C-alpha cells in the first residue's frame, strides 16, 4: 500500500511564508507521491485562549489556504481535527503510557512555560501526546516536519513502540520527511529565532495575505550584516542566508545561481528582488483564498468529504485500540 502522510497547521489569522516554505509548499509536492491527510488542528490551537467565533472563522480560512496553495481534494483529504473525536480519545489512552519526565523535556513546552509562568495550562504540557494521537490514528507512515518538530515526532515514535510492546502490534512507527533547504525559515528581524505568527513584531514575518506595499516595507527593514556580501553561510551570515533561502523557494533558483546573480550587488538590490519574488509567488495564492471564502459551499463540501473519510479511518483504528487495551464490552 502507498505510504500515508499526515500533517496540519493551527488555525490563526496569520499564516506566514515560513509555514508555506516549511510545510504547505512541501505538502503540495508530496501529494503527488503519497496518500495524504491534511487537518486543521483547532484542538491544538486552544492550548492558548481563543475567541470562539474567530477560531471557527480561522479554521475555515486555513482550509481555504490549504486549497489555495495547491492541495488537491481529489488527491488529498482535508478535515478539521475537532470534528473527529477519536483524536482526543486516543490522546487520553496514550497519556496513560506517556511519562511526565518525557513531556517535561519537550523544548517547546519549556520555552512557552517559561514565558507564561503559573499561567501555563495542562493542555500545553500534553500537546505532544495529542500530536502523537493525530499521527498514529491513521497509520501514518511519514510526517513532514521542520527540525523544531523532530522532538515531538520522536516522542510519537516512542509512544507507538511502547504501545506495541505492551498491547501487541497496533501502530505504525512513522518516519520524518524533512526538506534539505528551508525547513526552518527564520525571523526577518532576528535570524536566530524562527519566523513565528506569535512574534512580538510584525516585522518578524511576511504573512501570506500581506499586500505588495507591506511586503516591500518588511523586506526593506529586514536585518542583514556589515560585510555587504550576498553569500550563503548560515553560521557567519544567518540573516542573508535566510533571505537567500526565501528567494530560493520563491524562484526555484539554486543557491549558487542566486549568489552569482547578486555577486557585487548591494543588499538593497537583493531585498528588492526578494520582495518582488514573494509578491509574484503570493498573488495567485491570495486570489484563490478570496475565491474559496466567497464560495463557502464548495469549501464545506470538501471539508464534509474529508471528515467522512477521517471518521471512518479513525473509528476502524480505535476499534482495534479499544480491543487491545480492554475498553468497553467485547
């Protein structure tokens, strides 16, 4: 049977080029080689306070974004995570075999907990278990991840093996799919920190919905360095290397080709070209997002079909899990 790939993004107002380059663009390519499930992970989103009305609107907007970037509903299934209750059911079962010490080691949890102090919620702590449930529920064989998500995926693999050893072979142990260049796009204002929709400054990211003027403004203010050379050197020139990576993904040109193109040119010229490439790349995506939002009936049909597929697959798996664990009546 063909490999199954699953992935998802939290529904927020801001989907940025880091999400696109590190995830969405890769999804579009791999759907031609694998069976794919793409979910809008709204349950993960509520680990921080959300406005209910906005969360529902953002979930639909995220689904529209999936379609706008090129996810083909004839090849891939798109659904909303919370519409498949087996995700949370399996998450609870996996929590009974997960260890507190393992969750305490999660880097993302430690980083976020440090910022929130006593306000950190249990959901943020157990987030990796729900992520594991998302993956294992569908016999996923491969997961597109950035380097920052590798720890969570390895934890998923640990839980799969532990469950199999305890209750018998039940789950497939998934493998990572990582891009060689651009799996992690850094902030325009700080190349040492990942581009993030929760960044304190809007100059950190370029949203998929940013207009041309805003893209030009943000790129013009992007940090660089002092030597003036446009070369790819992540260790010594992280800011320029980040812009080179973005330009590479926006144009399809190789890094050596880009270095040759801008040899002897100024940073201002390079930033202008990066902005133009992003505007060209994002314009059709922005138009399609608007079209899908203006035709909610079509979007609903696609999500209904995705939900039906996911519910069927998830319930088949949970029947096996319940039987193995000893839940319910025989």
